[in-house]
């Protein structure tokens, strides 16, 4: 299946990776950099891709950490710039793709990424074209214009979102996700659900994003525990890849909301992986929003829950908690190391990224502290 009538051409299906040489030839690219993970370099996958592409991929960059940093991006951009690459191929999870998207733009400048991260300059032109190949079912970074980076010096993690960050082509081969370990499957899969639910209840939702969000959520509810427990179940892996792309089509237009806003300090300050950090508050925010004073919001979330096969919104939230327990994800603040009021206050203070304003229920610091305390063991009190 190939979709071309959108900013990113999407080619989806088992075995699609073998089309990479054809895609490179189609665009008449000459000299490309492969942006990948250290593990793919170590296990020989990166070199096999270079061989597959008949000399069109001539270098590898893999110095990218989970939750990519401004330095990772600057270093990658420097390689692209200094060796005159005219395209790049990124293969990996969301961290690799997020870094690659920004690096491909930065390579067309002589600037540091920080200037754009802090909006001292605006992204105002296309970067080097990028072919994006995800190896997880999670971020959908291969089809979106958003990248999340971290400034480790200032302790800031935040999204960047510009139309010029879209990859040129997304090659989505679910077969690549078969080797994902259970922890990655769990964290990336629950991230798909966060994208779906936040796209649905976010203030910027539209009827067409609602449809995509509901489809993606159903696929996650039906398949995530299966791929977690049966990692080589190809049908379930295909469905999770489809859920990831479908959720991406939704949240790329609506943006994310409160659960993602809260996830940034959970990752930056407490070391929780992105997907698990999003999942940490996901069920509770679904409950909170489903109890909104706005009848329209309440009715929407209740109907969505029923459409997904649940009795009501609380039942949907309960199933999220059940999935988290089954996959060993963090459930309460004690699990992530928040064991004092001081740490809780710090978490609350750092949870107000701009996407918090996209939540249908207005979140204040006092409300958010009370919200977090509903997850806190009795030992963490004033």
C-alpha cells in the first residue's frame, strides 16, 4: 500500500524495506547518509543496507541517544553538511527519526540547533530530503512534522514542529518490528494509544482526525498485549504498525495534550522512557476529561469508549491500567522515584509544556498536584 497525496509518501507493508534502492533511484539521489542506531551498526544491519543500495548510501551516523539531544542533532547535521550528502535514510525508533528530521534541516544552515529549539530563528526552508524507516510501532515520526529534542545543559525537553521537518518518504515495514524486545514493544505501543486518545480529546480535534484516532485506538486495544506476549505474531505486528501510522495521521494535525506535556519531565528528570512516561498519566487524564463540566466533551469521550468496545470511559481507563500492569509499566509516583513533596512540586512545575493548553479541561498547578497525588502512595503527603 502506497499513499502519496499528503506531505509524506507512505509505503506500508511486509517486505517493503527491499524497495529502498528503487525509491532512491526514483528521486535520483546520488550520495546518502544512513542515520541509524549503534545496535544496527554492531549487528551488521546498517552495513547490509549500504550493500542493498548499490553505493548510493556511503556513510553511517549512529551517535544518537534515546531522547535525542541538541548535540546529537548538531553532530549529525555537521556530518551531512561537511560531506555534501544530498539525502539521508533514517532507520530506527522515534529518537533516530526525530534527530534525523531536524539534522536534515540544520545541514542546510551553519547554525546551532539551539537557535531553532528556542525559536530565536524560524525553520523557513526545506532541508536535505529524508527517507524515514521506523523499526518500532510508536512515535509515527516518519509521517509527522514534529521532533522532540532535549537540551541536556538546561534540562529542557520540548517538541519542535515545522512543516519543513516532514520526511520525503516513509517506508513502513512491520517486519522490522518483530525484533523489538518486550520493553520497547510496551513503551512504543502505549505511546500509540496516547497519540490516539489525545488526538481525540484535544481541543484541536476535527471529524476526520476523530475517525483516525478511534481506528488507531481500537487496533491498540486489540493487539498490544498480543504483540507483547507473542512478539513474533506477524498479524498483530502489522496491526500495531497500522495503528501507529493511523494515530500519526491524527495527532500530526491535532497535536498532543496533557499526557504528553507531563511526559517531558518524567523522561528528562526521572529517566522514564517516552512511551511509558506518556502512559503514566494516560488513564487518569481520560477519566478527568470524561468528567468535564462540558457536556459535549463528556459525551464525546463516553461515546468513543463505547465505540472501542467498553461500557464507558471508566472501563476504558481501567483497561489501560490493566495493560500497564500486564506489561510491567509504572503505575504510581513511587514507581518513578517521586517520594517527597519537594519532588512532586518539581514535577508539577515542569509539566506545563505548551501542549498542556490543548487539553479540554483547563489544568492549573493546584489541580495537577491534586491529580498527581491521586496516584501517590499515602507516604507522600504534605
